[in-house]
C-alpha cells in the first residue's frame, strides 16, 4: 500500500520550522470506472492550527500513478498545499488553444476510436517540448511527449482511446467456391460488418477506416460487390484503404458493410484476404 504526504499551510504570517505530522483517516467518496483505468475521489477531514502541517494519507493502492494525483484543499480560511520537501510542479501560465479534435478508428487493427487534437500555437511564444500529463475531462489518460512548437506552429496531441465510442468488426460471411471448366479458379466472397455506437450526449464525428485486398498479381481479381456501404473517400496513397466520415448523433448506432470477391487461379498461394 502507498502513503501520500502533503504539506499544508493555514494562512499565518509566520510558518513553523517543523511541520507536525497529522495522520488523517480518509474515505473513498466516489469511483468512476473506465475500460482501462478508474478515477477515485478520496476525502479526508481535519482541523489544523495556523501554520504548517504535514498531512499523511495511508492505504493508497500500489498501482497509483504519481502523475495522476490531484489534491484540492478547502476550509474556512486560506489553505496552501506545498510539496513537503519533494519536487513541485508550478503553473507558469494558463492559456486556451482552440483545437480541432478528431476520432479515427481502424477496427481491422484495433477495435477502438482514438482521439487526436490539432491546435495552432497562437500564444505568441514558443511552447517548449517535454513530457505532459494528458487528461480528457478529469480522466488521466497517461503521459505524452509534446514537441517543441514555435509561435504560429501546429501542435499535435494524442489522447488515447475514446471510451465512449464502441467499435465492433465481424466477418459475417466467408464463402469459398470454384469457377470455370478449364483452368478452374478459387473464388472467395466476404461480407464484413462494422458496428459503431456512440455513448456521447452530443454529436461527434468519426473517421472509420477499413480496406479491401489489393492484387499485386495480374492473375488475382478483386471486386467490390453491391450492398457495400459507399465510402466517403479512398486514399490514393494507400491502395485499398476506404474511409467513411460519420457524423454520429447523440447515442446513435451505425452499421457499415463491406462486401468483396477475390478470384485467383486454383492452387495459387494467396494471403491477407480479410
């Protein structure tokens, strides 16, 4: 189990040289569970005299991420929280960046929608590179490296998977047949269904990516069949990749289908069909 020590000060013109330890019982007030983490709010109440006091909270989990800890003090007088002799992080400035947030999912690789943000550095000063704690709302996602961004430059940040977008990809049909009397061919027909469900209470945009096989041999034929959901665009730099730009209404569910057929000479070794 872990122990957290905080140095607090109640407004006083003279601070004590040696802060007394206050071993304070605490209780869990609220728990929010996410797919890969949880946010726990723990509350402790105490009476302190004017001056410094070292507040000790025991029984914290070993898996606690030090960078995810947030501490807030409230009282009838001004309360200051110090580093208790440890390294401290101090906010030098606070400024808004108007970001374009996008969600992208490639369920053939991973069934999740990933959040990214692009923002223009309009602060008038460069942003130094370094490690940053990444939050989506109050949820601590992890740490990310922020690149050096000059004034007027574009800043790109990754925020991990969006827990409120659910993605499911299934191969509903995988049918094998043969064709031709002379020089028979193997024929494979596929029907892939991708389900998307938004748990957001507001509209969100999602770019959904999937692909069809690309023939690198003239003897292999690939045909997209009727009944496939028409893509918003195809990527000329990545043959076979299809993109659907979805605008999801609050808590909307959407289904995208992809049907295709692959023909090739019987006995020819072929891989990567689905």
